[in-house]
């Protein structure tokens, strides 16, 4: 049965032509518009056929009957089970395993993801056209977005945010960007290379954890060149584990350690923001085990202030009960702390970052101008708190590395960090990160609030 889309005309298109609303208001492509015009009842207004030059009125209901594409379908030859992550009338999102080709080629006849999706759709009485928005290499696993009609495909093209997990054959820390062009040395081969004569390619990465030999990275490609992530890390001398095409000698995997873990986009019809994830394959997760990949670091928002205050109270309880006087902890004022965070967020000289698991904030860090000056130092990392049940997962290192990078952007070559004298885990962490003890300072006569100052040189 053909897909029918319905749109309500807003006041801004009162008296405008149907064509103008379809092209500019709901982004119908020129090609699809021609197909709709040539189809009986392809474009209707309030249930009756209409011409594209007719004028619209606010509140009109415009129906589009999309062309049936069954005669152009993909061969439905692979009855394999699909790991369906999301499905509706316009989209089908699946988790592709590594080793499965996306499309049929001379080496893959009838055994590609396209054949499996076509079979799945056919079994559900739907058009068997395989139309993906973007693609994954055969050896790459993860989220694949299939548009089930031409309207959805055209509207989504170039508007998908992708996030990958990769294991590179080297040690990385913190954050970085690779901005190196990519070209095709031999037009008869799929192999790519990095070099000045290529097309611009930009890859952003964050190190999640390293075992001293390989590193699990979260990677966000800004551009979409063929083999971009694989080529960029090979260019740095750290090809992805298992990627023998680009020089990896690590044979623990028979394919590159690359997984499309997450996509985010606006639904082409409903306008809903969708965030779809696929779990890390077990063989790839085993390379750097015991890492939670669902924890994200972002800048804090005003709406976070209450959660930040509650987290600070919890961390204080976990860290300082028995060190601070009970009265000080029992009288912790969450409202006042929330306001303090709100005041911090409006300052231009301070950045506040949070670590989030699902909808829960589990750690935070501030960096920038010091709250309490110390010597001639103009920058500080302060308020670095990680909830106790999430310690040992590398969150402190990730936040510290981010703060260091943001301070370095300001041109500073050094900064200081402070913590309570009795916060032994924090002190051990700062020393492990390379900070140097500068001194211990008392706040009046309250010895429980003695502060330790550390200096870090970038």
C-alpha cells in the first residue's frame, strides 16, 4: 500500500502556491515533485486533487501519495534474522554485523544486507527497496539507517550525526582532531590514503581508555570520506586493530575494530529527534574490557543546576563523612548550591562540564578562572567530582584531559588544582596525572577544610 503523507499548512504560507510549500516548507525534492505531479491523486488538498500552482490557505491539509516502487525493488534473497533497532512507516534502522556487505557486488550476489532487508520488508508486505542514508564498510558493524521512501531519503541526506567506537593500535589520551585530506591513489582500487592532494577530511576523537597498547576511542567524523576513520588513524601510525588493509598486524579481530555505535537525527516526517544506539560487539569489547561506552561528557546547562547540587551533596557524603563536622554535612543547602552553579554558568571565564549516563549526571568539572586565586596562576581545574559508584571507569581522567585541553586553548601553559587535604583518592589521582604538590593551606582554624594545592604544567 502506498505511503500517504499529510501536512497542515501554517499561517506563513497563506496565499502561497502549493509548489512553494512543498519545495520550501516540507523539503520535497524536485524529482519527487515531478513524480507526484504525474501520479493520479499524487497531490491532494483537503481530499481533492490540486495543481502545484494553486494557492493555499492556513489550515489546509495537503496529502502526498508517494509512488509505489515495488517494480524497482532489491532482490529479496537472504532470509537472515535482522537486529531491528527502530521501525515505522518511513524508516527501518538495523544493527549490521561485521563481515556483511551493504550492497550486492560481483563478489557478493544475494548475500548482502540489501538482500536481507528486502527479504524482511517483503515478509511484512512492504516495498522491497533498499535505500540507505550513508553506508558502512563490510568489516564495520553498527547502526544502518534505511529510508523506506524517497521523501525520507532526500530529507535525511547530509543530516545524520554519526558516532563510532574504534580501537586504535596505539596509546591516546584526552581529545583530538585529525584534519588531513584523503585521496584515492589508484582509481581501480578501494584503498585510500592521506595526503595534501586529497579532499578535506576531519575526524574528532576522544580517548575512553587505553591498556597501554591499544586505545578505545569515541570518534565523530565531521566529513564522510570513504574509509575516513581507518585512513586517519593509519596515517598517525596507529591503524585500527584487525585492519590489515591499512597495516594492522594485530590479528585478534578478522576485521577492523570499528563500530557505528550511535546516530542522531530529526525524523523526516514527524520532526521528532531520534537517538538510536547499537551495543558494542563482544569481540570488539573484549579488546579493552570493562568500559562503559554510554557515558557522555557535555557542557552543563542551566537545567542541570539542581542535579549538580544533588550530586555534590552525595559526593560530599561519600567523601567527607567522618572528616567534616556532621553539622556541616547535615546543613548542606541544595538550593544555595544550585544557585552557585547557576552563577557559575553565566560566567564567560569558566567552563562547566558534566558526565551523563542516560539522563543521570554522575560527574562534573569546572575549568577556567580560579574561584580562589593562588599565586600568579590564572587558570584552575576545580570542582572535579565523580560519584563513588562510577569511580574507576576513567571518568576523572576524561574530565581532567578535557579541562587541560580547554585551558591550553586559552594560551595558558600551567594551571592549579585544589582539593581537601583528607580527600586521598583525589590527591592520588592528581599526582598520578603529573601534578606537583605546591602546598597545604588552612581556611581559618577549621582543619577539616584544609586545602591542598597542586600545579600542573601543560
